[in-house]
């Protein structure tokens, strides 16, 4: 196996890591802070993807000259749309389900069915075509054997940006301080005057917004249709649970490990066996570390 | 916290009504609807299992499809081996390729029957496999996890992942399992034509009988000492452990019981519908099984049977008339049941009474202290939602 | 949780009443002597609806046209549409309903092999008739099914031979992981060798998978002259997007897809497909008056933006083939219709095709075309009529 292949495989692992991380971040925040498992997370990603599609359609119709930058506008719009939707969702029914994670799973599963059918009714059962911007097509070829797809580079960059922004939000702003406080000790935070209800709503909304960004970015790689959410949801869950709840570092580490495993296993065995092997490894790992890789100590 | 009151006159009346209903049904509905009812009842088995496991054990398994699938595939393997050269396709294949192996093996170029298929030539082995392997596997899995105090959400996700793995492996190994097509096209069971209406009617009664037996067995279990300890574990696992019991054993036991029920349901399904498919093994069908139990009432064994019948009837009705609406309805059902009807239909009467302001029929002693009597399910829902202990 | 007797009896009484009353409240189609019932059974919801829901449109168009010109044997067709919901047990259930309760004379249905395999025992036992309009792997011949699309030997053999002559001799096989791609490749491999070519690699992706990075890497490592793709469904979108991202496109890599038609093109993105090849029995761009009439009628009824692919055309001719056989036999009885179908010829949008004497399949042309920028496929090769052989020596 030549060096080119090794480098390409390593890059694939890196790219897959960023894709998983981007998707898992939103879910991890929501799960970590509020113990809410949002089975509709995939559909929130699909919402971001459809927003991107609509943005493309609007640009094509009214501002064809500016088509090149539509993706950047779309990502921001996707965040806004899913942020607001998440906010509405949290206020309307998620907040009645705190401390009942099993029930939340079922209720959000029901929500995901409703959202899927809504997409199908609005946009039709077929996938919709989301155009790739010119500057993201093709690959960068530093050497004849290596070709690095530009869209994957873009996603890596986006994930880094989102990661940094999240870090800044959580560790450098007052809101982040409140969020961390409520995560660690809800009762005490309430006692010192933090409005925990608002923090919850904000956190859920941020998590949803991140899902929207992920969905928007993924239109470059995958299809956009009513079942888009289902394509990635199982992997996302596994990453979050494996990484350990309440730890973003855990999420990143889990995403990295799973991505590398998947990339190398797919190279050596068939796709379905690779997937089954990874799930099995995660189950075994959960057996030895039931709270995930990095489990923080919290007091509820 | 009082223990769950099971088996009052109400339950008994419910069982009697159910028996009448399901015996009357075959004589008033046409054959197609009757066979539909039989299919629905197959799914009542995992639902009953979930009432025991989730309602009374506090363990939410999102992977019952795995055991349902095991039961259906074991039965299907037996039926397929019996049918091998009798079907049209089978005989065409043996004519062209000279092989009497099941059709999907022939066109995947499997030369000889794998060793683990061979014992399924015998009915007794197949039946034994159906009632032994899934509960054994379930027990070992659950015991290993509960011993390490893996509980609540994490365990649920493990069950979810297992169902996903099973579905992926079955689909990926199509030479041995029929892949995404599943195992189909069988004709006879020990020489009896299972496609004829007469035999289907007999199967219907067999299903009803087994289901009633399961419900009665469940009631007996809940009344026994084991059942009481189980409920105690659901509500206050620590105290039970301090009292000297090993909660892991009890929880694993009820998990195995639920797996056994699901497996029997799967086997009956394969017999009635004539196919075993990975589409009943994965995540989606497993989560749907939970809703059958939830609609009827996760604390009512009979209620889960009603829940199953109701949800399936709705599914058939809507998919015949308004297919687009069915998914909306199912989604709304999930949300409504979880948020407003945690006790399902069976508990509806109780809730209505409480909403009207009269005290609950069975007041818990805690009410004596002046605090409003909380329904046991609400408390169970809070505590039994289990974090890793 | 105590369940009060009164509440219990109330709810069970209600359930009992509902169950008993149900069949009388929702009666199915009344029996009318002057019509004949035909069932349509496809996935209108679920993951397969993406491909399958539109076939219903083509079948309905055929039924409308037939009714406008007098019906079949003097009777108008009354159509009953059922949703298989992308769930195989549901297909079996609905097939049973159509045959046993609604007593349809024929069913136009199924798309995936799994749905057909679940429906087959039902159709055989109820002695019904199913017209199956989708290209599939063969290895089947039911006395109660008429197969109106190509089986594997009628597409892949011609495709491989043409590719070996015109594009190159080293092949990479990639497909989704289920029976159709696997069987197709089993037929492809000896054909490739006979044509003097070599198979550099063979890969299968789980259904619904969207990560192709590693596989594309493997392909690039091997540098095949031709990629033969049997990837199906939504995975195609991801596959072609990621191929494009990796720098492989219609200009620098020969790739022939056996499962991508005009209908998938817009979802995949026509810029990702341009220049790649497709092998089907039918393309919307075919010349000839039956096809031009068909496309025009379809667009007039459903919208100018709609496109027609191979499966839609097969659905359309399935209805006509049934009509022709029923009129030849002067009866709707299944054995008579099947017997009348033997060697039945039809002037279809895809050209003149006819049923085989005995094996319920159609003689078909294999056509190869290249994707254009507008998503249409431009034909570059047409084979003579190929005899159907569902049980090839593999």
C-alpha cells in the first residue's frame, strides 16, 4: 500500500471525524446539559439541509450572479431556522419531559416521524438537488497521487470554526458560564439567581442550531430528502453515548476514534461488516465504561 | 410507596372480555380481516413482555425486535428447509442448478447447507431454539450489564444498538439469511398446508390461546414474590440491594421473560405471514413495539394487547384510506401517549376520575400525610427512569 | 395500578363494538358488473417511495387511456391503489387484501425484489396475477407473475461487452449490498473474462450508506478503466457527489450505472452525472411515435417538469400488456390471460417487444446512453432484442 493511499485514508478518517463531530456536537450539548435524548436530531439536520436547498433556489431565481456565496448564507440561515425551531420546541413540549429521558426518547421519536412526513409532503418524496458551489467542486491535488476533495476540506474548516466558537461561547461568555453552572449543579445555580428555564431553552436552541449547520454542510456530501435524518442518526447517537455525556471533549474523542475505525475497517472489509464491528466495539466499550469515555462528575 | 395493584376484578373482567372478543372475531369478520387480527396478535406478545419489563421492571428495551426476529427466523428456517424443493421457484432452481438448498442460498452460490442450519430440519430443535436461545442470550446480556450497574438510558441505547447490529448482519449475510428479502415462500408445516384458510383459522386460535396463557402467566409472576421484588427494584433499587437481594438477577430474569415472549410472537408471525424479514428486527419496529405497550397502558398486561390491536387497526385503516396521514398520526400518538397518557388507555378511567376531583380508587398511604396522592406511575416514571446508579 | 371494573368494561365494550362494527363502517369498493378491478400496489410512503411512487402515475395514465378508448373486454377499469409503505410484510398484507377482498383481476405492483418475494406466495396461493415492472436479478419464474422489465442477463451482458469493446478492459465493480447487485456482478464477472477483461475489485455498500470516501479511495488506487456501478437509491446521490469531489467525472472516468435513470438525475445533480453512462431498456429521449405520444401524454397530465424513466415505461406497458392478453383470451381468468400472453407482441414506447413463449419475461433491447447536462440520457448504443433467460448458468 503506497504512501499516497495511507495519506488518503488518514484524510478520510479526519474528514469523517469532522462530519461526525459536527453532527454529534448539537446532540451532546442537549443530552449533556438536560439529559434530553433528541431522537429528532436527524430531522433537525434535514431541516438545515432543506433550508440550504431553498436558499439555493432563491439565489438561482433572483440573484444568479451571487450563486457562488449562497452556501455561506445558507449555513447562517440554517442555523437561524433550526435555532428558532429548537427554541419553540423546547418551550412547547420538551420542557415537560425533563428527568424523564426514556419518555423523551419516545416523544422525540414521534416528533421525528411527524417531521419526516412534513418534509415528504412539502418537498416530495424524492431527493432534491442542492448545487455545489463552483469553488468547492473538485479536489486539491498537491501531488499526482493525492487528491483532497475541496468540499471535505471545507467541512473540516467549518467544524474547526464551530468548535472554536462553541469553546468561546462556553468558556468566555457569561452565557457559557451560566450553562456550565447549570450543568454542574442545577439546584445551586438556581439558588444563586440563574434563570435555569431560560438557560435550558437557550441550550436546546443552540444544540438544534448546530444540527442545522451540520445538515447544511452535509448537503455537499450526501443526499437531501425526507429520510436524510435517518442516514446519520444512529452514528451520531453512538458517538455521543460513547464519548460520555456532559463532556464535549468526550464527544470529540469518540468521534475521532469511531471515524478512524470506520475508515480503516471499510478499507479492509465490506461496509456492512465494518458497521456491525464498530457497533459491537462500542457496546463492549460501554460495558467496561458504562458512563462513556469521559464522564464528568455532576450533581443534579 | 405501595406496590402495584395487579389483578383485581377489573383485570379479570378484562381477560374474560378479551377471550370472548377474540373468539367472536373469527366468526364475524371475513377471512382477510381475521388473518389481519391474527397478525396483530403476534405483536401483542412483545408488547406484553414490555409491560412486564418496562412497566413493572422499569427497564426500557428499544431492541425487542432482535428477539422477535430470532423467533421468526428460527421458525422460518425450519419451514424453509421443509419447503425447499416444493415451491415453484425452488423446483425451477433445483431443475436448473441441481441444488435442493433454499433458493437464496442457490443464487448466492452457497454450496452446502451451513452447519448451523442443519439442526433446523427437526421441529423439536426449532421449537427448542425459539424458547431457549433468545431468553438465554437476553439473560446473559442483561445480567452482565446490570451487574455493572449499567442502567436507564445507557442500557436502552445498548438494546437499540444490538437491534441495529442484528439487522445489519442479517442483511449483509444474504447467502445465509436471505438478506434484505428475508426468508419467504414456504408452504407447509409438517405436511399441513399453512396457506389454507382452515389452517389459518386454527393458527388464530392457537395464537389467542398462547397470548392468554402469556397474560395469565404474567399476572402470576407479578403476584409472586419475584414480581413484588421486581417492582421494588423499579422504585428503589438501592434499598432492595441493601436488603440483601441481587437486583441484577431479577432484572435479567424479567428481561429474559420479555425476550421469550417476543420470540414466541415472532415464531407465530412467521407461521402466519409466511415470511421472516429483517424489517422486523431493526430499530424502527423495536420502537414501535414500545408504543403498543404504551398505548394500552404500560402497567396493564391486557391493556398492551388492546394497545397493539388499536394501533394496528389504525395503521391499516389509515394506510388504506389516507396513507399520507398515517405517519403524522403515529408521531402524534407517540407524543400524546408519553406526555398525557403515561398509563395508557387502561388507566384512562383512573385519570378521568382524578381530573374530576374525586380521590383515586386506591389511595397510597403517602396520601395520609396530606400531600396529594401521586399516581404510582408518575413516581415510577421519575425514579424508574434510571440513571446509571 | 388498579383498573376499575367499570372503566375496564367500558373501554373493552367500546373496543368490542368498534371491532365488530368496523367492517360495516368502512366497506370496500362495491361490486359493479360493468367494471373490472385492477390493483396498484407500490410504496407511496417510506424510503422506497422515492423511486416507486412515480410508477403509480404511469400505470394510472395507461388505465385512463384505456378507459377513454372503451376499457378492456367492454368493461372499464376500476383502479384500487394500495400503499406498500416500503415494508415487505405490508406488501404481502395488501396483496392479500387486493386479491381476496377486492377480487382484482390483476395487480400492477412491487419495485424491490424484497417486496416481490414477500408478495409472491400470496399471489400464487390466491391464484392472482402480478405484473412486475422493475429490472431485477432474474432467478425466478412464478406462474402468477409477468415480468415486464429486464432481468440481469438482458442488461449487464450487453453492457459489459460494449464497455470492453469501447471503453476498456479493467473493471471495478461497486454496488449496494443486496441480491440484485450481487447477482448482476456474478453474471458480469465471467462475461468480463470472456471479453478479455479483468476485474480489479468488487465492493458492496450497505443500503442507505452515504460515506463513500474509503471506497472511492480504493477505486482510485486500482485505477480501473471502467467502473460498473450497481449502487441504488439514495446512496447514489452521495456516491456521485463524492466522486465529483474526488475529481472523477464523466470526462476522465468511464462509469456505467445500471440503476440510475432520468428520474434520479435531478436529485443527484445533473452536473455530477454529466458524461457518465447508463444502461436501461428505455430512455425518455428515444425517437419513435409511440414514445413521443407517451411522453407528451405523461407531461400533459403530470407537469412539464416530470421525467420518465425505465420503470415508469414498464409500468405503463404492463397495463397495456394485460389488456391485450385479456382481450385475446376474451376473459379475465388468470390461466387464460397468462396463456394468451405467450409471444404477445406490443408496439411500446421502448420499441417492439414481445413476451417469451414460456417464461413470462419480455424480449428486450439493452440500451446504453450518456447523461446530458439537462439530465436526459442520449442513446449511443442499442442492442438487438435479447431473449430473456432468468436462470443463466452462473
